[in-house]
C-alpha cells in the first residue's frame, strides 16, 4: 500500500441556517480531485438527499450545494489531515481533525451525524470530548456498504435527521 500525506482540499459547506451537521471521514480520491463532497459516482449520498427531499439528483457542484443548504444541512469531514492510501478509510493514519467550532459557533446546529463508522470512530476519538457534543452514526452512503439499499438508507436517514430540520 502506498501512503501519501493529504490535507483536506476544500472548505466545509454550511451557512447560518444550517441545523444538521453531516460528517464524513476524509474525501475520496474522486472528491479530492473534484474538490467537493461525495464526488465518486457510485457514492449514494446525493441520490439519498434527492430521495429524502423529493428533488432531482443534483449533478453540478452548485446544484449539490443548493440542495444541502436549502434543507438546512451542513457538510464537513472529521479528518483534516492524514496519511492515506488511495480512498480507503481503513488505511487512514496520522490523523489531525478538522476544526468544527466555526460551524458550531456560526449556525444553530441541533444534531451531528456521521456518515458511516469511520467518521463516527474519528469523531468519538478526536472531537466529542473537546466539543462536548455527541454524534449519531448513520449507515454509510459509500458503495462499499452494499448491504444497505438506497430505500433502506433513505428510511434510516429520514428517521434520524428529519426531527432536527423542523423550524
């Protein structure tokens, strides 16, 4: 396995209206190249959001940002710098977390959710205590999580996040 040191290449997506923070682990190679969240074409994150909110699946970075922000979602990743081999969460080592405090200070974040086990593990180890905030693990939208169908993901995510999005 060939490791490389990677620094998170793009900023968080959020605004003052954000109410739910969704955290990934670290961007995949495709997302690092695109400089935007969940850019791998087989990741189900954007089809999931479209299904949750009854919207067309966004294609462009602008459409994706608009879909997330219009539904009061903030997006970021737990890991800000690491050594990683390709896109494998299992290969991540020498982790430095992103600073989540600006989002938490600038928006009324009612709940934090982790997109999958790696994100949740890093959040618990590196962020939970300094922030004094719990996070909830959601099933991953990664294509590696093949046992979860898109309808099952949609149901699980809807049940978890919708109560926090209400005005």
